[in-house]
């Protein structure tokens, strides 16, 4: 029996500019921070990626064939403002072609303003997100986008996974050596600046674009307690505060999560805060919350007494006296050790809605896997299972009445994974290249392509 989704539900898929486009030095594109990072041994860089910069037309034809109702992509800051200040018309023209072709096909464009791609010139000039000047630079970039594309693009995402930007030193333009006590304070200050920037850009969007829908894309990893011990339950709740609510409370309430504030006080890493900025946040809240969901965590109480500043790390393994992440034998993992827990998506959706009462859009969800081409075909049943199990959770939440606007699988087409290169694939469409060999970059539809095409057509699956 088919579980039908509402006919307004936006089935979609996502990419991000630097992971899919290539064309790193084409069309006047400037240098982004990640272009500067040393090439990782055995892993491709982003210079060619999936060559979407040259094959966008063929790719969008395929997205149309797939039946996407919405396509989420980012507009490269350095393609449009190579030095972070001056506009490059060629950059705007590239995205004009993409937006027009999507709209022509009736595919709703969902644009991420900033997906990890930051102009290095702004780090050289004033230190990037460690300075409040970055708020103005980001607002100016958003202004260019809203003014130019606002007539055709209604859905916008402000910052993708701010949590990851601030906790990975390279993404802030800092060297690994700079991590440590000082880095912890910088992380909190940068986080605060990004929240101010988000509120300003939400305000601007509402002023410029009629009927706009704009929000952040966050990545909750909802914790489940390791046992029935109440201390583990408190530890898992605290983990959630420190992993995603510390950002969302500022976006949606203009307030610090009390647990987060105490955490910073104990470590002497509180940011400088202005009352009028908190008010700006409280008055300019998102229209919806974008949820990137891949994995959850299992959490126990930490017995450690001595607080240690952890320096860097997205996945905070242990915080003294607060929590520690533990293995959970009930939950299978991907080849890269990420927990596969579809129920975690329901937990995230229910929890986030209950806290903020805002509509939600799943902006990323997918399985990174090694795909094998067998006689010109890719039988990725593992990916189909993963996506079907997560869609089932969304359907259940919709049936309970939770407002979910749509679902963008990660990713529409194979692209370069941030840390693992081209061998960790996510797409519905295979790109013929590997980390080591560029090959012909031809596109092949995977079994999951035909499966998702049918899901979209039928608005569900049996
Ligand atoms: C999210 C990012 C994406 C994408 C995805 C998969 O954090 O927003 O850009 O990379 O994770 O992660 P990975 O490529 O590390 O497997």
C-alpha cells in the first residue's frame, strides 16, 4: 500500500557549489578558503569536482527527468564576489542560466547563500568570521543575491551548518596550530557573529523579496541516552543543547541557551554580546528551519572532573562532567562509521518543532557509500533502503501533524565529499571519475534514480 505524501510536499535533492561545480578558476571566480587548504593525499581536490560548471545543462535535464520539485544548491560567494567586495557579472550570469532553466522546468530553486565557501581575501583583510566586519560582507553578498535573483527565487537558506564552520579551524581560515584555549573563545565569538549576520539577512530578505521563505540549515544529531540511568538522560539533553540548540535558540528566540551560556562561563569563553543585537535576532526569526540529518549519537554521563578545553573537533567526544559519546550496538553504521538511525530524524523533527513551532524542511539526508558500476549499471539498493526508511519517518511525522515542507536528499548527483573526496558517493546520478582518475565524467543513472523518480511520481512508495 502506498503511503501518499501531500501534493504540496516538495520532493527534492541538494548539492553545494564547491563540491559539484569544478571550474575553480573559470569565469573570474576568486579564491575560497578551501582552495588554499593543502591537498589531502589520495583524495581529490575541488578543482574539477563533478564538472557541473560545464555540464549544468545536462545535469538539470537529468534533475527534470528525475522529477525534482525543488533543487537546493549554493551560489558560490567567490564566483559572484571574487574578492568578497566587487561583483563579477560573469558569476551572476552563470547562476542566471541555472535559475532560469530550473524555473523553466517548474523546479523550485532553493538557494543556500553560504555553504562553506568563504572568500579568502576577507580572511586576509580582516580575519573573516573572527571579525564583525564579516557580518557586513555577508549582508552585502546576500543583498546582491536578493536584488538579482529575488524575482525568481523564493526559498533561501542563510548559512549551512554553522556548527561545522566554526568548529573546523580551516573553515574559519585558521591554521590547525592555532587551536587551543584561544580557539575555543574564537569559536564562540564567530558563532555569535554568524547569528547576528543571519538575523540581518533574514530582515533584508523580508524587505526585498515578497513572499520570501528564509531560514538556516542546521545539523541536529539528536542524542539518545545510553541507559535508563537519569544521569544519562540529562547528559543526552545537555548534548543537544551544545550541539545544535545553542545556535537555534539565538536564531529563533534571540537568547542563549542557559546550558550553553553556563558552559561558556565555566570555560571563560563567552562572546562579546550587544543587547540590540539579541533584539535584532528576536525580531527577525526564520520562516522555516532547514534540517540536515545524517546520524544521531548515543550519550552517557561523563564522570571526568577536570574541564579540558577541547581545542577542535566537530564531534565532541567528551565534555568533563557533562557527557560522553558511547558506542551503541543496536545501531548499524555506514562504511565511514556514521550511525544509521532513521528514527533519529523523527526525534529531531519532533524536538525542533516542539521547541520553536516553525515549519521544517529537510535540507540534507543521504547515505555515503562506495558504488560499483556493473555492466554500466549501479545497483545501490543500500541507498534506496536508507532513503526509504528516512522518508517513512517523515511520513509518520506528517501524519502526526508536524509541518514539514519538503525533503532534499543529499545529493542530487555524485560530488566531492568534504573529507573523503569522490569515493564516498551520495548521488542519484553516478559521475564517472574517482579520487585518482578523472575519466570521462559521464553521468549514469543509478537504481536509486529510478526508485526516487517513482516515489516523486506516486508521492510515496509501497
Ligand atoms: C554536510 C555538508 C555537506 C556534505 C555532507 C556529507 O555536513 O553540509 O556539504 O558534505 O555533510 O558529508 P561528507 O561529505 O563529509 O560525507
